[in-house]
C-alpha cells in the first residue's frame, strides 16, 4: 500500500508536522486506496484548524467530508510505501 501526504502545511506552506483530512490530487495516484486523495498536512501553528475543519481559501468539495479542496503545487507531496 502507498500513503500520500502533503509535505507542507496547506495553510502557510511551512513544513507539515501533523496530518488530517485530505485534498484532492489532480490525477489518480497509483496504489492509493482513495485514488485521488492526499492527506492534508499542517504546521504546529495551524494545527487548531484540524478541530475547525475549515481553511479559508481552501473550501472542500461539495458533499466530501474531511475535504480541504484541491491539491496545490506548493502543498508538496510525500509518497511513502507502507508494508
């Protein structure tokens, strides 16, 4: 199985330290169980947003729980194989 996470905080672009929710990647990701979802990363400064579930300028897709919208290049991408 392969795990996909943003490398950077989806709010400010600093290196992510905690992950929750997801963003949608522009194309399907090989080996991903959710095909187009990447776990959203947050820095410690923006960790409180996890409890709010909303990021200004990163509105989730309609009827998609835990969604922070679409993946952006500045989010970065970490691809990790889970054994």
